[in-house]
C-alpha cells in the first residue's frame, strides 16, 4: 500500500504492483502501446469496450469541429478515438497510408486550408491529414485517483493497473479532480443504467486479464494501433518504432507517457504521437497531484507545532 508520507513512493520510477505489496510471483506489469500513426479511426476499440463492459451507449452526436461523435473520455466512454483534422504541415509530408482528401475547387473546405495548401494539392502531396488517436486511462505508475480514494474502491491490481470496484465506491468523487488527465468521472446517466453515481473508467479489462485474455479493445483493433503486453517490452517496441519513423523522415514522431522519470512515473498506457501532446488533448507535462502532499503535511505540522509552542509560552508567561 502506498504511504502518503514516503515521498519516494509518490514520485519517480518504480514497479507499482510491487510497491502495492504484491510478491515476487506477481505477473509482469501489463499495459498498452498505442501507435497513433497507424490508427484508421474505425472506432472498433470504442465499440468493443462498450460491448464487453456493458458501458451505456449515449452522448453520441457530432461535435461540429470534426467527424468525432463521442467527444471525450468520460464515465460512459472508457475509450475515445480523437479525430484531429490538420492542414498540411509546412515540412515535407511522408505518406503513412492514412485516409486523406483533396478539396474540389468549389469546396468550402478549400478556403479553410492553411497557406500553401493549394500549392501542396497541386504537387500531388496530400494537403490535409487526419490525426487519430485512441485515448484511455493511463494506468499511471503514481495514480493520484488511487491515492485519494478513501474507501479503497480504487486499487492497484497485480498487473500494475488501476481498477475501480463498483460495489465499494461511495461516489464521493475525490478521484475526479485528482486525475491529471481528466479520465475518471462519476456516471451521471442515463436513467436506469447500472452504477449511476459511481466513479467509472477503463479497468484494462481486469476480468479478461485474469482469464489470460487480452483486453477487448486491443483484440478488436484491426491495425494493431493498440498493442497490449508487458510494459517493459512495449517500451522497447515503441522506441524501435519511433526510430523507424525518424529514418523514414517522420521527424515529429515522439512517445508520450513512456518515461519513468516524468511527473507520474511513466504510464502503463502510453502513445506514439505525430504532433505535440496538446494537439491530441493531452497535458504536455502531467504531474501526479498528490506529489506535494508530504511537503504540505510537513509544513502544516511545523505550523501547528509553532502555534502550540507560542500558546505554551504565552501560558507560562501569564502564570508567573
Ligand atoms: S489516468 Fe487518471 S484515472 Fe487513470 S490511473 Fe492515472 S490518475 Fe487514475
Ligand atoms: S482495456 Fe477494456 S475497459 Fe479499458 S478501454 Fe480497453 S476494452 Fe475498455
Ligand atoms: S480499433 Fe484501432 S484502428 Fe480502429 S479506431 Fe481503435 S485504435 Fe484506431
């Protein structure tokens, strides 16, 4: 169990399952490497997640900013595939085989493209690209949602993942602002759905992992954009993929969440991105929100001690 008073448990690289007290015979840490460069936006992962986990299918409508119809991660959307539409970058574009389009002359979108797009369309290079990325709970090494949960509903599994126990959650909602990624949320509806009022998020298919199966979303992904496995091995695979993309001229390829020295100690679910994290809606430098608790407690303790000492001195002075 993580101690709130040991700074080293709240910061830096560690094996989260071992830190939670699982012994030597625990399985290796499991997670996802999501390679967004080969996501085709089919949303099979979203559907598979809903079907397997009986997540209500509501909140669907067009965002009016893209073809995305599921908006964001929330209590009823444990996977969310972002559709980001970008005009052509000013640097040379490498064809990744992604769907693209060229505007007709009278197409209203033609007027919305960035400077140089028209020229790009003429030289045969795609002038428009989709960035598609399937987002999910990051299963952080240092998970603030779990640190602040007063009931033990959120727990660290033997696979190093973070799971909610629906029947123990009391719906206090402390975990919601604690998550630096805005992932976890209390279910607000629809009326009659199970677990309304209860904190809900991806469990990394804890039930399937226990039965020796891979998660429903990665199993359904037709392009292997979502790769499930041992986190250590996935990190190596991700490094190799980035190196290959750099060799091919895709210099914007970068990893997000794979660094054990980042603000959350690295994530169990990490990503290969083709642009800045903010473009995908990710915080650029996330920090576990409980990191400063030991320092805050120490300062509060020192302040309380000083107050008590002052009161004692005043009492002694008056009694003379
Ligand atoms: S991403 Fe948020 S909800 Fe998921 S483990 Fe990290 S802190 Fe918890
Ligand atoms: S791991 Fe399971 S619960 Fe998590 S997003 Fe994939 S299908 Fe949904
Ligand atoms: S199933 Fe795979 S390819 Fe389809 S949207 Fe999800 S991550 Fe992308």
